[in-house]
C-alpha cells in the first residue's frame, strides 16, 4: 500500500539563511518521509512555468526573480493525508497570518519570501513532483 505524496521546495531564502537542516528536521519529525530530494536552481523559464497560474498577478515578476536567485531544495514527501497535513505544517502564505510553530511563522520573512512551498492539491503535487523529478528518482518504500 502506498501513502499520499506532496511536493515541497525550500525556497532560496531558506538556503541562503542556513535553515535547510532545521526545516527538514521539522518535516521529518512531523511524520513525512522523503521520497525524492535534491539541491537545484530553477531557471527563469522553469519558474515562469512552475508559477504560470500566477502569471497575471502583480507579484509574478518578483516571484520569478526570487525563486531563481539561488538554489532551492526540491523534495517529494510521503505521509497519510500528505498534502493537507503539509499545508498545515507550513502555515499561511503570509507569515504574519501563520499559526505559531508553523514553518512560515518560524522562518519566513514576508509574504513574498515565505521560506517554503507546499502543493495545494493532490493533482498539483503529482504535476509539481514530475516537474522536478524523473520516475527513477522517486524512491518506493512499499510494493504496490
Ligand atoms: P502558497 O505558496 O501559500 O500556495 P500562492 O500559491 O497563493 O501561495 O502564491 C504562490 C507564491 O506567490 C507565494 O508563496 C508567495 C507569492 N505571493 C503570493 N501572494 C503574494 C503577494 N500578495 N505578494 C507577493 N508575493 C505573493
Ligand atoms: Mg500555491
């Protein structure tokens, strides 16, 4: 039996500030298992495509600049109810609104530089995971 998966990125600010270890510790301590992970840097075309849904928003250019300015950690995570539980763990988009103890409350500087990405649906988790990883880079813990 395979459990649910979600996709995350520890964004450039998290890498720059040296928060990768602390954030990964929080993620694994919260019951998520790492299925795939890498340090990588998105090109401008990558970030534009990844965030295409926001292309008409006023912050799109800023978002693409930010997401491409340095390396990120991309990862696929596995847990029962992964997508929803991970959104709870990261907290609200704006760290000012994020609950105490959430990753964004602890590590995000602003709504524009908010430390971490979490997929917003199971469908997008699969699309976003496949954007960054080939099938053979995704570890299988369980037989199907
Ligand atoms: P989330 O990352 O919580 O899913 P989203 O999908 O609405 O949020 O937006 C994607 C990213 O775009 C978000 O993590 C940071 C940036 N963003 C969203 N709203 C913004 C705003 N009002 N000003 C600046 N950046 C924003
Ligand atoms: Mg989103």
